[in-house]
C-alpha cells in the first residue's frame, strides 16, 4: 500500500447508509446520498446505490460526470447552484439540480428545450442560513416568472439547507415554512411540485425526534452517513459507526528534541506565530503527510497517547513521548478524520483513497 492513505471501510459505510435509509423510510422520506466529501468517488456512489439511496447529489459536475461514466443506476442531482457557463454540461450530466436564479433557470430551460431534454429543478429557498436560495418575500414574484418556461425545465419541488453557512439548525418550524413556500409557488405556477428536500446531516436529528412536518419528503446527506457524526448539533449519531474512515501516514523521523525552539521565533510557514511551553525534552515523530493533504486540527490520533504538535505543507509533527509503542521511521500511524480532513484527503492527489 502507498501512504498517505485514506482508508474507507466499505461495510461500515454501507451499514450506516442502510440505517439512514431505514430511518428516513420509517418517516416517509427518501434519502439521497451526497458524494462531494469524497470527490464523487464512484465506490461511494456504489455503496449508496446498494444501501437503497434514491439518488446521488454532488456539488461539482466533474464528480457527477465520473459517477455517470461509471454506470451508476441512480439519478444525479447537482446541489451547488449551477454556473451559467456549465448549463450545457449540466443538462447532460444530471437529471436534476437545485436552482436559485431566474436568469439561470431561463437559460437552462432554453438549452434543455432545444435539446429535447427535460431537466427537473428544485427551487432553493433560504429559510435563514444565509447561503443560497430565494428569500421568502421574493417567492411570489419568482413564481410568476416561472410560469412561462419553454418546457425544458420542470419544477419538481423546493429545497433548503441548514447549518451550511451560518449554522442555523433545522427544526419543525423552519421545515414547516419550507412546505408553505412550496405551496405558494405551486399555487401561483399551477405545477404540483411534490419534492420538499432538506439537507444535510443535521436534519437527521429532527427526523429521529419525530419532528419533521408533513410534506418534507427528501433528505440529502453525507457527513452522518460516512462519519457517524453531526457537526452542526455537535453530537455523535446513535446506531452509526464512527470509525469507517482512517487516515494512515508513515513516520520518516523520530527523535528526542527540546519542546522550545532554539533561536528568535518569527512567523512559521502558514503565517502563525506559535507559542511554546517548556516541557523539557520530548520525543517527536515526523509523518509524511501535511497541510496540503489533510486538515490537521480535524484529525485525532488513534493512539490516545500521541499528541499533534504542528504541521507544515508536507510534514506532520506529533509528540510520542507518552506513547507505549516505540515509534520509529517506517512505522505507520493512523488518525480518525472529521469532515474537513476527509475532504482534504480526498482532494489531495498525494493521498491514496482505498476502499476495503
Ligand atoms: C453538502 C450538502 C449537503 C450534505 O450535507 P452534510 O451535512 O454533509 O450531510 C446537502 N445539501 C447541500 C446543498 C449541500 O451542499
């Protein structure tokens, strides 16, 4: 095996995915799997299909293209608001998308109509998190604009995000408003618009608590199903594995050094001015992985006696003084990643992503 590696335990992600699909189903909802956290990995899309997810979502067309080319049986949805410059590709790569700009929707409608394609859109509504979406007061006007489309675009429903930009948590009330907004648009356009789609992982809590209002019928998620945690509610998710992913790197040096540097201290490579506490001589290991590959404050060593000290682009330094293992060059050390670390690993071309 080559290192550094991001190792994905297929069975654990599959079990998590099945548990989430079952939970959603028991509350009358469909689950759609978001693959962006692992750069649209086709093996993850395969797990989602096996688990009973109803579709694949990704924020990037490049990822959706990979999944399409791999022959995934599930419909694909672009979940980042599309660039006008990518609409031609969108029409080919995905059956569905989230949309929040009338000009973009018109252009997509024109492109799809002339190509003889029907593309389904969900109208993105901002229920308070202040990322993308129509502001609720704009909806009647927007709905009137959507009445005269050429037939390339079909209104499939509405969608909203929670805890993406501002950390606004989902709950019964803001989800219920989303259903009302759908009814407003549907009333004006005369189109039924059955889908009311919410994301991401933080919505699981509302489902578990039985607080999802009537009408909300789709959940889009990634973090919870892969990592078993919910960052927004700062909780671990019951019944989901939290050890499906491991980051493993190789030690290239291990030796005793002082805990305080020698010389005048300025700013280090990443613009930070470190502060030091004198803890005497400490044994430090250097791993061949760095900030270019992983988010160092979002990984936890599996060896509980190891402490992360700092990192530069290509080196991660850990304190192994208190560890029972006698670490040396050539040994491997593993970490549990959280979402930003998983994302960085999946994006770094220097990290091997292995499904086992
Ligand atoms: C990333 C994303 C999700 C998934 O969120 P998680 O919290 O990772 O589950 C859902 N919807 C949209 C629009 C997203 O951008």
